[in-house]
C-alpha cells in the first residue's frame, strides 16, 4: 500500500468501516511508515479531543460585549455596501 492509498482510506479506517483485507493492509502500512502513523495517530487524538469537549456558558458581560462587537461590525458593513469580489 502506498501512502496516498493509506490517506484515501484513513477516514474509513478511523470510522471502522473497512473490509478486513483493506484493514490488514492499512495496519501493515502503519507498522513501517512513520509518517502515516503520525498522521493517523494525530487525527485519531484530535477526534477524541473534540468528541469529549463540552460547551461552556459564556459569562453575561462577555456575551454582551461580543454581541455589541458583532452588531457594530454588521453596521459597518451596511454602511460600506456590497463588496465586489
């Protein structure tokens, strides 16, 4: 298996939806390819961190300042008119 083939199957591997033959080939590739191992491990850890994250309530004063800043920015955009791309 080439690195490009590994990267193509990474999501399926992490989701656990690979057929057994492809899974074995991929794990064999991971056993000797340090770069793909690092990519796989980092991606797996990132998913775990985000999966376990919790939402935190913003303090009321911060919420008010954030809302004011957003509204001010919106008003600024209205005054400028549509932007050409």
